[in-house]
């Protein structure tokens, strides 16, 4: 899927310099940045959704002691 984005001139210069110094394409780095950034955003926003459910009492919460006992790992 082709997508276009606008970058600040300084960001584009940094990307150009990185690509030139490493011999990789700008597209390579953009894919890497998006993949890593997307993973971080998924972690953050999905965790925020679960936290909201916990606060509303709609998601169960367990202590470490509860989990260890349930799994037979308690001392």
C-alpha cells in the first residue's frame, strides 16, 4: 500500500543522512520506524483500554500471591 506523509524538513534531512551513511533506503527506515512505533502504540493504547476496564470494575485483577497459589508456585 502506497502512503505519503509530510515530514518536517529537519526530519527529512536526518532520514536522508541516515540512509546515505548506511547505504539503506529511506523506505527501509520508514518501515522500521513505523513497525517499531506501531508496536509501542499498540502496547500503550491497549494497556490504557484495559486500565480503564479495571477502573470500572469490568476486568479482573489478581495479586502475585493469587497467581502463584493458583499455579502451585506458592512457597
